């Protein structure tokens, strides 16, 4: 009996749909499985985030994409991290860099040694030990040095790109490798009477598209996973109260191509700024309980670098997740699987990990429930860890200027997050898990940036004298400063290696 999955039907295009299609076309191949993607030009896609985190490079590498071509085709810039302005207190800023604060010293994190020097009256910033932070604040960029002995080795980078162009780029890639695109709007989902599995989708034209495995990339509405299979949704609004985003593009200007995304906290939420080669992406994520839409639009438009491009787009959402990312013969990806606001640019990464997890758990037509349960367990765990990381940004605020920040400062938080926070506050140690969406240096960046000062440092730090510690850290600071100053500016790097053809005026 032939039990192999023969046909995958992806419902919805956009970033999620075409990432999935591209991955299946490359890693499964058209001779193993037929892949069909259905999308309608009448249905707009939601691009809430044009910024990414470093794992996107691994995804592109697995596809065999040429990075220079990818950067040109998507109008991309490089990203060394995220700047946070006015989050803890108004006027304060900090940086979440894609790298650590220097290599461990005798197997102990450098921040413990820095903490000891602070007790001795030293006042240099922990960020002085972060290569990507120092480069980013100088608008500098080069890829990391592969030599592990170099001060230029211990950081990573991601991209800031046009999500629509990325989807178009992957569409061409996937279609070249045998993926079939069907244009049309789905008007019906037909379930098998025997077990409730999806048998086919029916288009407005009357065409019927059958499949063995269905991938729901239909966005917030979850046409298959919720509309047809009624999977259910877990609402996280009590921890993440923002429920709206206003998105708008503008001409480039201001401080130019910063190699980082900027987020600026506002009384009712936060604004993003994402510089691309041909424009700047902007948005205002906010809680509708504390600001009207007109006020939110006005706030956003008052901060633009250059002239507005097009009209602001309003996106309404409920933060949370589907109770099952995989139900019967349907796997939800992207916004169809759930949504965590784009504060740390996780949306595209969650698509990427969902694709990888499905390939790890790829089924046959039996759709073994044990396999599905494990996929869902890992998906839930990942979403919750990312959720907790985002909650931390809100919980640690010291702002008292609005109802939103008063609520966030006082709100109860998930037990696991409370445990992580307590351990760091007491000992300076970081509780992390293998499947965390963010590595220990990222958690440290947020704790430190929002002024959580540990009660003590690791006692094994005292194996070194204050003079020895000072000598090691001073040498690191000096090496980082020299390297950052010597880097080319990001604009110069892009102009030399990967400048895109700008759209015609």
C-alpha cells in the first residue's frame, strides 16, 4: 500500500507560503512530492516585520541562495541588533546586539567580572565589551571574521529587507524547482467524512484542488486550521496588551542606513524604524485601549525620516497561538499559527523553525498522532519562550507616564519567566533552554538594558584579582574600539558589494 505523501497544498502566499514552498522544492524535491501553492492577488498579505534575526542566514544557506544576490533583490540592509529608546525610562537607550559581551573568562560570563569591577567603583559601560554594539552605533558593518581568535569573530548579523520582495524572490526560486502556483480565492474546504481530514479546497472558479498534506499560510484568519478544523486559539492579551499596528513606508533620510532596527517606546506602545536600501519601514504597535487610531497615525507620521510612501496600513491582531499548530493533515505556519508582536523580529524566524520542524517530523499518510503531538508540544514550547522574552521588555519598565506602562509594570507574568527573572536578580546567572528562541547574551542584553542589577556576581570570579580583571577587560575594550573605528560604514560596504538597483522614480 503506497502510504507516502504525494502532494502538498500550501494555502496562501506571502512570506510564509513562499518560504515553505522554497524549502520543500529544495529539500524534498519535485520528484519526491508535488507542491502546489494557492494564492489570490485579491487578498493582501500582511508584512508586519521587515527585520529578521540571524537564523535567517541559515535558512538562505540551506536553499543555496547567493547572499549578494539576495541582498540586492530584496533591497536589504544588514542588521547587528535592535536599539531600544525610552523603554525603561524616558531618555534612556540600550542595545540588544547579535553577539555576546566578550568570550567567557575561565568559563564564567564576562558580565560577572564587569559586575565585580562596578562594585570597585569602575564605571565603564558593559556595552563597551560588545563588538556589534560599538559597530552599530558608528553605523559600521562588515561580516564577522571566521578566525575565533579575532575580536571580530563573536557576533552575528541578520537583514532588514522588503518582505514583499523576499516573497517574490522565493516565488521565482520555488517555481524554477517545480512548485506550481494557482491563482484563485478559496471558497470552500472539503473534509473527509470518515475522519475529518482535509480532502480538497474549492476555488471561486469551481476548480477543486486535492492534497495529502495542507499547509495553512492564510494569515490571521487561519482559513484551514481554524475556519475548517476549528482548532481553537489561546489569547495572550493579558501579557501582551498591544492589539494594533499602523505600518507606513517613507523615503530614506535622517541618520541613513543604520545597521540596526530602532524601537522607541511611546505612551501607548512603541514605534519601529527599519532602514532598507530604497526606503524606510515604520510602524506603531499600540494598545487601542490607550490611544485612538487617528492619534496613533499622527504619532507615527510625526517621526518619519522622509516623505510618506503610500498610505498607512492598519493591522489588527490578537496576540496568542493556535491550540494546535498541526491538526489532522494540516500544519499552520506564519500568522495562521499565532502571532507575537514584532518587537524582536521573530515572525519570520517562527516560520523558518516551523518549516524545519515539519521536515524533521515529516509524516506519511497515516499521520501518526504521536508525531503530531510531539510537533505541537515543541511548537507550543517555542512560542511560549519567545512570548516570555517579549513580555520581559514590558514588565521591567520604570515608566509611570501612562496607563499602559502602569499596567505592564504591575502585571503578573508567567511562572517560568518569573523564575528566570528571580535567578538573574539574585545571582546574575541566566536560565536558558536549548530550544530558546534567543541565546543567553540576548536575555542578558534585556536584563541589563532595563537596569536589572544582580544582587551578586558568581563567587568564582574572586579567583582573579581586581587588577587582573581590569587588565583583561581594558584590553578587550581597547581592541573592540580599534576594530569598530576601522570598519567601513554600512553604506560604503553596501555600495561596494551589494547595492541594489533602486526602483524607477
